[in-house]
C-alpha cells in the first residue's frame, strides 16, 4: 500500500506541533483517529516515525528524514490542485488568436494587453490572416478565436465589439474629399479598386447589394487582396475604394476617408460553436468587458 495525502498531512501536523493533541485540534479530528492514521502510516512504511514518552512527541531519525519529503509531496499536490482549479476557471492554458488584416493594427494591441493584465498565465499566440483562412482555421481548430468582420458562415458564434462607418476612400485631391459625408450614389461614375471576389464571396454579395441599392454597378479597374495595396492605388489616382474608417490608420497621406451615409460595419469576436474551453470563455469575457469602455478603433 502507498500512503495517501491525508496521512502525510497528519504526519506533518504532528511533527510541526510535537503533539498529537494540538495536531488533532488543528486538523479538527479526534486524537484517536489521528493516532490510528499515524500508526497505519508507520506500518505501511515499516518504520517508526515518532517517539512518545512523558516528555512529549519527537521525530525519530527516520521521521526527521521523511518530514521534508512529505512536505514536498504535499506542496506539489497543492500546486497541482491549484493548477486544476485555475484551469477550470480559464486562467491558464494556450489560445491562438487570428486577426483579419484590416483589424490587426487597431485591435490586437488592446486585446492582447488586456488579456496579459487580467489573465497573465494564459499563453497567447497571434496570427494575421485572410478571411477565408481565418474561417477555415476556426473550423479546423487551428484558431481558438478570431477578430473579423461579417458576414460570415454558419457554425460560428460571435459577439460584436465595435461598429463604425464605412467610408469612401478618395485621393486627397478628389472633388468630394472635403465632404463630411456622402451618399454611395454620388460615386456612380467613379473607377473602383476592390478586393478579389474570391477573397470572400459573402462580403462581395453584401457589396453588390449596397451598390444595387445605390443604383449602379461599380466600374472595377483593379482588384487586390491587400488593403495596403488598395490604399496605395487610391493615393496614386487609379481608383477609389470603400473601407471601414479604422483602416485610415494604415495610411496617413495621399487619401481621405469620407463616411458613406447610412453604412456601418462591425468588428466581431468569433469562435467555433460548441467550443467549451474554459480558457476561451475567460478570454471572451475579458474582451467583452473592455469593449464596454474602450473604443477599439482608437485604442491601437
């Protein structure tokens, strides 16, 4: 038989108190039960751990050698129990966060900073990726949570973190560059630079709908998956585009962002439906909490 943790705790208590009576009081058990457990422990080990006489209770030489080892076992057990408790609360573990390229610049810093402050033992890795790879990564378990824009697909759960205007991105010398706001219909005669339809069809279906509502089909002269490249093309006068206002942090010169009347886009925190990871849900709660008091589009 192998001693159990309870017997080790009893042994350490008697050794530290040098008294069965005081140890029993500390442990809130009867002295008889304590004595029986120590006797059983000695029989299992085949040694005598204590000498008891009129002068009190003292460790034997073997007992003195056993005491630091018993303490070490108890300390390690307490650490293991504590680790399980913290893991159950989601305070420890590993998570991989995916960021859409257009959200990384302003969203990654406040999210990672908040998680490091509130869940310091939660280990994070981050990746910037495209929308199609982001969704695939969530479905296959490569990513635990992602920060992206709708519309998405079935099988994912989400929470909206921030909503912001969709803007027409114009060259700084464009006739409409000085406007505080404009209607999408006012851009009917413009040349456009947009992302490829293959980048994420649900987005382009939403774009198509808004263009139809505005009464025109855009004259798309160039497509590029990189937002940085689209901004460069606008600055060069190749065409105009449409982006969330927060994308203005990616380029400070050569372009102007003008809100399009009535158009908003949200940034969402997304995860695979049914993922019951405690660490994931602890992170979701932290980010949801800071979203109540933080303008993410200004926090990066």
